[in-house]
């Protein structure tokens, strides 16, 4: 489980047990003391460092485990030797299809603890990009949960200097900016962690942590591995520059391309703001030729409405396409049931750049969204099309397509 609890169960005919049956058995475990409704909030995932799959209710986990090497060969970005060493785990995690509006009404503390553990994992792994002050705030809540009340004899500045890696994502523990902060004294991460931790009351800490995470647009996403081209020009640059590994987060609201090493949201789009397409590799026998997911969205550039297309290379692109399709079809059905004409109300680019830029929590300034978006787009390799559909700008491999 995401709270680092390992559950051993004796199941009759385990070979043929389905995900639905196992989930019901888990929520029925007396030692966990979680309500039956948790069976709709969580489900079983099979995950490793190479591939993460939310299993369907009819899936048989042992059968999926037996097929894991085949799945890795088809979907994993790794060498054969790395694939052979891969050992997946069966994990009880949040169901990507569970509505956020229902999650926000949960009061059961056991369920909140499980949701908190998963959110904490995504924060520390750089999957949920935030501002520095927000990471400090979340780290202090985590410290209060794990360490208990502040004790000046134990919870010293030295303690947090040694332990701050436990409460902050890796990109805040490494790199030049961290060294600079150390020189500034009171702004060092361990100092700020300690100050926030000392002031925190012991009230509804799991809920407080989650309430912030719920404001993040990419909360509750399923994540897929991919890569994008660096924004370089010319044949020489293409040869000498490697692609940038990214995570593609997909939830009921939209699609988010994240650099989880630098913990940066490269682009985030709601379904109302994008069009997408999936393409098989042009040379299916060439292992270096990958499937692609194309994301198209509109912006205003130099006063002109244009369309941008981002190309994401990934063996997992077909799964991204399937999940996006599922969420979009669900949105269409919901709109149809309310009598809304979805041909004009959704899935149509409207050119509103402020809408294209998703904020990272309540402290972000909406009036700077346009400038932030333009700055982010300059870091991406994009094709640009005018309103007539003519390509008026291309970078990277796009340069050889037009």
C-alpha cells in the first residue's frame, strides 16, 4: 500500500482471483479498518520503475504478472537487461476514475491517510510541480505527521539539515539554487521547514495536506513515460542533443507534460483547450522509431491566433490515447445529459491564452498567465500553424516534415 504497509492475504484460488475480488477482500480486512466504500476510491495497480498499470476489475493480477515481460517489451523505455531485472509490485492506489468532487467530501481518517500517502509520494517524486514555498509548507505538514509535536531538544536546525531530504523533493536537495539558499541563512530549506513545523497545530493534518493537493490541476493523474525534443535548430543540433524525458499526467480534467527531474510543468491543457492524435511509428521494425501522441492547442503569438502542436514520443502513447479518449467521451456524455451542445461548448480551441496556462495553486497570479505560457513554450519543440492550417514555423524534426 502507498503508506508502506505490506498486506499478506490468504485467498482461495488466488491464481484466478480478479481485481474486483481482491479489492473487496482488502477493504474487508479487519486490521486495516477502512470502510467498504474504499473499494470505489481505490483499486489495484501493478507498478514498477518502468511501467504503471491500473488494472481493470476483471483482470487477474497473477496473469498480468506472468505477462509482465511481454508488457515491458511493448511499453517500457529500457534496455533488455533492465527489463529482465524489473520486479513489479501490486499496489492499492487511488482509482484514476474516482471523481475529485467526491474525494473532497471524504471524512474517514483511514481513507484520508491512504490518499495522503499517495499524494506525498507524488510530491516527493517531483510529479506534482509546486512553488518552493508550497513544498516547504507541505514538508512541514509531513514532518508534523511523522515526528509529532515540536520538541526543541530533538527537532533542532541540525536535525532538519540532516533530514530535510526526507521532506522535500530531490530537485530542492540538489543543484546550485540549494547552495545559494544556504548562503542566505534564514531562507535555507531546513530553516524554513523548522519554522513552519514549530507553528503547526495538531489538527486534521492529512486533510490539510490533501486540501492543497486537490487544488493542483494534475492531482490524481495516471502517469506515463515519454520524451520530447529539445528546442534546437539544424541537423547538427539534432544529432548532438538528446530528447528530454518527461512524464505525461492524465486525469479527468486534462493532460499535463511534466519534467519530474526539474519538477516543472512544461504544458498543461484541459480537454476543452486541446485536440490530440495518436500515430504509430512510421518504421515499426525500427526500435528507435517510437509511437507519438500529438497535442494541439491555440495561443496568441504576436497578436495573432495560432495553433501549436507538441509531439510526445513514447511506447506508452497508445495507452495515453486510450485514457484521454475515455475521459473525453465521459465529458461528452455528461454534457449531453445536461442538454449542452458539446460541439460548441467543449473540445474546441478558443484561443484564450489565459485558459491555456494552468496555475500551480492559489498563490499563482492569473494576470501573468500569458507571459508564463509564452516563456514555457519557448522551451518546447513545437510546430506552429496559422488559422488556415498552414505551417508557419517548425523546429527540430518538424523542420524535415515541411
